[in-house]
């Protein structure tokens, strides 16, 4: 470590850095580390397209033009790490709670009709591109109420680090797009890349 620091022209040895960090900790009670300064681009929100998988699905004709357009449209509504489709908000910090997006919200946000959008989303759900977590309750009069949270398969679009996908999201998609078939074909297909 000391040799490495000497090569880059840093004036403190490894032991000196350790002592400095210990002094800071004892003085302030906080834990410090030596790290690099953040770049301007470090805080930029992004969604990664797993291009090998998307190329494969396009090449075999698994996705319609409308489905591909929808995936691009909703990429800006994905929550980091969980891949939940959320309502878009300009305020996005740890204290602000963002709602899961409903098909009604998405239809309005994307300037689409609700019924065809719902059909498209349910088609992508059957194909393993979208996933749903449902919670429900029964009211006193016996009516069932459900709430659906929609997810995008991180093996297609991944919002956040590819190795940091939320475990619940991994569970939802653990069997999706593995040994799948096309409508008029019995041939088994699988994606070139699986993140989990």
C-alpha cells in the first residue's frame, strides 16, 4: 500500500492514513474513509437495456412493435434496484414516498387509452417481461380489493447496478423467460444473459 501511495505522489503512508482516520473517528465519533471525489455524472439516473436479451427477443419475433415502444416509454418510470414501475416525481429522495404506477396513471402519463394499455401490459405479463405483486383485502361487505405493483424484468431493462437487483424482484422473475416458446412454435428458447 505504501509503495502504491508513493508512486502516485500522495504524501501519507498507509499507516499515517490509518492514524489520521482513527483521530478523526475519536474526535468526531463519525466513521471516515479515503475515497475518490464524485464525478458530475455519478448521480445521473439511468436504465440499462440488456441488449443481448432484447436483440434476441426482437430477432425471434417475441415482441411486437407496440410492446417495444411501451418498454422504452416506461423505462423512465422505473425505480432504482427494484424495477417497480412508479409514478414519476421530480422529488426523489429517501424521505419522499413514491407510489407504484397503475395502468390508469400510465395511460394518462403516456397519453394512451386505458383499455389497450391494460391489454398490452397483461400480454407482457404473460410473456414474462412484466411481473406483478398483488396484495389484497376483503371489505366488510365481502368485496375483494386488490392492489397491483408492476415490475419490469431486469433481464430486459435494469434500473440500477446489474448486480444489485432487489431480492424480491429476483424472486418475481426467477423463472421468467427460461425455456419459453413462441405461439406457433414448439422450439424452446432462453435468453443469452441472466442477471440472477
